[in-house]
C-alpha cells in the first residue's frame, strides 16, 4: 500500500473534508488512506450480489474477533464473551442507561474524548472528572482523587479510554491493575473504550487480560478506516453482566449489522495484518516528522503519542486558551485542527491534530501551523 498517495475527498459526503477547498482538514479522527484490498474485495463481493436484506451476525464474525485478539494481543477470548453492536459510542450510551440510574456519577479521566461527556449528560447522569496530572509533558493518574470519587456512593460507572484519546497515552499494566482493584473495591463498573488499541507500534495491555468483570468496547473502525460501516464489539466474561448488556443493546436497536459491516470486519481481522503493520510504520514516521518539525520550527510540542494518529500538541508557549488560536489557524491559515477545550481537563492549552494523511499533506499542514504560530507569537 502506498500511503503517500493523495486522495481527493472533497464532495464525497466526508465529514472531515466538508470544508472549503483551500483548507486542510486535520481534525476529526478518520484517515485519508484507502482500506486494505481484503476489505475492499469483501465489500465488492457483497455489492455484486446486489441483495441487501436483513442480516444476522454469523459465527465467523466472533471467530474473527477471537483470532485477532489471540494473534495480535495474546489474549484468549471465548466467542460467547463477545456481543456485536453498531458502534462504540452507541454501546456506551446504552450501557449507561441500563447499568446506572439517573443522577449517578460517571467517572472519566479528563482531558478525554468529548463525546463521553454527551453520552453521560444526555442520559441525565453526572460527569465526574478524575483529571489526569500533567507533568513534564506527560499525563499520570491522580489515584488519590480517583479513589475519592470512586468511594462516593453515587459512583456507578468509570469509563476508561485506553489508549487515551486525545493524548495517545497507553496505560501500563500496573496502572490498569490499580484502577481495576479500586473499581472492584467500591463496586463500580469499569468500561474501557479500546478503539485506538491497534494504532501503535508499542505494546498495549487489554483490560480484559486483567479484569474479567470489566467491559471492553472496541471496533475495527479506527485502525482499518471503516467508521461509516458501523461495526463494534462489546467484550465481557461476566455472564450476568453480558445478559444485561445484550438486553440493553437490543432494546436500543443497535445490535443488527448493515450489509457491509460483517464482511469488512472479518476481512480486517483475518486478512489485513500486513496492511495494518505497514500503516503503523507510516503513522510512526508521520509522528516523528511532526515532532521534529515542531521542535525545529516552533515552541510547540507533542505530549504522549504512544498510540493513535492524533497528535496532542501543547500550545502553552503562545496561549492558555487555544479556542481563539484554532479559530485564527483556520480563518487566516486555512488549517482545521481540533480545539483542545472540548476534551475538558487542561485541554484548553492544546490542539489535537490528525496526522493520518499523506506526507505531502502533513508537510503543508505543519507549514501552515508554523506560520500561524509565528504570527501569534508576534501578537502575544
């Protein structure tokens, strides 16, 4: 796969590229790369059949997930521990409704994926931030505060994001063990969103290896660039809990696949290992290029970045409120980056930049960021 190839995504109903043609879109988390040949071929075969009726989830889907976790992460899953649903966020929302009560406390580690907040607040639950400690350009867990929040009788669920979005932090096994132990101590359900786990060249520990009573939600959507196909898995070995989750996702009508979700997911998990290895090497090169460019040409720097193709860029040298900087960056310099404040915590000092694009586009985007930085520095 030649990841250097540029693809014109304007006028394709792309959310990411629904921008003026003089802008570079580096905000929302999808990639500017074609899927693996195996995925495209599987969809083409389905398309040629020309019949798109109702579908069930076959045994082959669960076997593909089991195969992936064993071959990629050395985790032995049982097929019956997996539930299909049509998205990580719909699954989390459904579990919040079913497994907690109105006004319950739902704990997250901010700054964190902004949609978690809407999942919680739209279901009349209270967001409780266990804000990550930012020290020497890295995030660490404030375990004293975490235990305080978990011990509150109103706390019912903790939502983890591993690897962490937006920073790309990969939680260590020791950290996961400590979080799991605290959640068990205070009888708080631990849910882990691991959608970014396959976008890294570094080791990662699935929560399911440590905590059999936790819930993992994951999807091939990010790593294989098939977000619009709406395929995800909910994993837990706790049979009673799994029954309640199955009830929840069926009540909410999010447990049925579309005509392409199953074939594409199986092709991803069973036949796209090599493509993903090549992708991760390319993204790693883009990360290194980004870090070196920023270090050489600006005072900005990347925090974390062990996983994902999202660069969490510390902008404190020019602003403690990047909302205005992002507006300036887009309006004047035609680069669309994501403002950090939507992730709460200390996110107002950051921007999030999606580097899953061709090297040529990345270079141009970073040049625009450099120009904006220099102009903002003069105005500061």
